[in-house]
C-alpha cells in the first residue's frame, strides 16, 4: 500500500476521547495498532488505531444483503454510499510543522522559529473536521522513535503493516528501570537477549544478568524449533564473563571464567530475613538473629552453624545424674544470652537448608564477589549462571546478597563523582522471574526494590523479566520506565503492565490481541508513544546487522572465520 495515500478523514472525537476517522480504503488494509498521521494546518498529529467499527447510514442497508438481489455494479455503488468503516484513533503526539514551504507565510515562520527545532509534544488541541489521515511512513516513524542510523537508536522491531524499523533509545532505556513481560512461551528471553546484545555492542552500560536457568551465556537449543540459539558469550567473548555458582561448577558442560563462592561472613541477618517465606521463619527470627549478631559479629553464621544440639550428664549435689545443654549447643548459647531456647533451636533447624549449601564456605578460594564488582567497574559484562542451584532459595539469597554489595559500591562511586572523581558507568541488573523478589511481601526489603525506587540516582537500574507482572508490587511497577510486553492472557497481568499509563483502556484490547509470538507492545516513559511492533528475530541476520554495523568488512570476515 502506498504510504502517502490517504486512508480516511476525521469525522469526530475530542481530547477526552479518541478521534473518529471515516475509512476510505478497504478495512482489511488497516489493523488495530496501526500508526497513523493526521495533517491539519500547521500541525501534524500522530495516533494509534485502537478499534475498527462497521457502520451504516441506515441500519436497513446493513441488515439486508443487497448484493444478492441487485446487480453487482449497483450493489457495489450502493455499499459505497451507505456502508462504511470508522477507525478509533488514540491521539498520542503532535508536531508543529509550519506552513507549506511554497506559501508566503513560510519564511516568516522560519524566522520566528530561529534555532528552535520543533519536537513532538503531547496533544493539546484537535485537528479540523475532514483532516486527512495517512498510515505513518518510514520518515514519520523515524521522527517519533528515532532514525536507526543515528547513534544510540537501536531497532527493536518493525511496524506490522509496512515493516518500517522502530527504535528505542538505549541512552534513555538505561536511565530508568524497565521490564519485559509476556506469558510463558511468548519469547521474553529472546527479546531480552536482543536488548542485551544492543547494550553490550554499543557500550551503553555494563550488564549483570542473574541467569537462573543458564540460558544467556552459552549456546542453547530452542525448545520449539530445535534450532541453535547463540549465547552472549559466543558473540562477545572478551566483553562477557561467565560466572558459575559454586566451586568447580560447569555451565552446559563448559567451564565458566570463574566461580562464585560466598563467604559466611558476607551473610547478614537481613539476607536471612528476606527468606522468611521460603524458609517458613517465625516472627521471633529477627530477635534471635540480632542476638547472634551481637554475640559474634560478622562471624555469626559460622558460629551458629557450628553449634550442636547435644546434652552432657552431670551429678547434682545429691549425686544424681542429670542432663544439661552441651556448652557448644544452641540451647546453652540461648540461655546465656536471654534468648528463647525453642526459638533459637527452631531457627537453627530452618537454617540447615543454608548450612548445607556447598557454595557458602568459610574461606572462598578467591574473593569472587570483589572480582565481579571490579569487572563491572571496568566495563565488562557478567552472566551469573546458577548451574545446578536452581531453587528459589538459591536465587533469592545469592541475587539479593550480590546486588546489595554492588549497590553499596556504586553508591560510593556516585558520592565520589559528586566530589570531582570519575563518573560511574551505568549498570543494568537483569533479573528473571522478578515477582519472586519484588512481590508485595518482599518489595519493601529487597535491594532490588530500593534500586527501582531510586531510579538512576546511583547509576544502577533494573531490567526485570516476568510472566506474572500482576504479582509484582504496584510501587515497583509504577517506577518502570520502558515496558515491552508480549501477549498476556490474564486480565490482572494486563492491568499491571498498563498501570499509570494514559489511554490504558484503549491499549488493553491491543495487548490482549497480540500474536502469541514475535509481537510486542512498546510502552512507557522510554518510548514517545505506545506502539505494537513485530519484534526482531534473534537469528543470524540479527547478528549480521548488529555486528556488521560496528566493524569493517575485513574484520567482520576474520571474526566470522573464528566462529564469532
């Protein structure tokens, strides 16, 4: 279809409702979610088709099948006069484009504007009656979402009607936390790989991925197509470091760059309290943990683990044998420190699940936590693969503990920057199944929730990936800048993704009508206006386009021959 051809004209609507457009082309040529422009005098309006409605000048013409009782030519002419299709268009932006360059008024307008370049802004007025409506062309898409050839603009998908490229600005993306949502099987992890590849290739931020299912680092096989899925380590061998959880861990049969072991002294009572639901801890737990910290300081975890539950026999004054707690027992420590014995022993039982974790050691072979932080500071990217430790307990403990330490370091660097030192490098932390860390019960305690609320205050933001956004705390969802959502079938999940956005009722149906694969809706602060797009495919063509734009032909051939 010719993108310059008019598809209709304005027949009604207003600022508090959608614009109504009378369609002048066959309805099959326009889809829900189409990006349209409206030319009205000196203004250009940009909007989104949210509905198509069949209408008739008289209901009888719609009810009667005139084509069966009239000659075809007459029936066609009658339909053209009596039956029509209206579009509902959600107004999103408007741009002052000035008078026609050929008109006498144009020079005066140019002089008035001076060096000011007109930018799209929120809609404050309405177009005139019968203003022409067009499908947005490639230039219109570039005007709103950015030109793909300009630095910082990364193609994330294409318009569904004409396959024009649609960009997100990577600089803007990393300024606030963002989210990738969609039901299971909609391709969230593939889309996340695409975004991460863009961030790594264009050096917009350093990335820390908590890879719970070992998907992102090394090559994988797609479950639905059985095709090879390229890992980030394969394409960015020198920039991406793979960290395996636990000494000697292998990730998909390959040795990681180094392994992560957690020192017992690094575990704080707060880390344990965050596991309240997972370990089924009691209300008395914080009191017991505080007493342990008071007694042993940072060594509390090791000392508590080493305590036994034994008893020893002794003779009383009358020579009778009795039993009392062993001096190194939990009960003896509790009695000495005024702690309820049953509460202390109960906590000791619950923490055995942590005591038995092989990756929690007294003295790690290396300070791998510091190594991770140093790598991120140097601009390298970390994929922390959990290997065989795929339980929620492992994920909650390790990801929160490591993020807490990283945030502390970035906070110090930010304060140093304010005192004249080097500016910190932006850091994006990627977390899967985010509802396990950011649900209503835990959102007030985790480091992740703090990062989401503070936005870019300390140069650290989140990229959360989840199939159940309704289970993420509302306060966290409200802080997300860019939201990229695939198909969602649950009404609560749709409501959560659209929370805080204008026109969400109109967008609700659009989100529910996406194809279950390879279609996403771009939303939020990080994009100028909502738009459904066909997402980029994570395939060989994607890598050729990405890496081919940043390296020469000769270098590209060498890299290809090396298998990258």
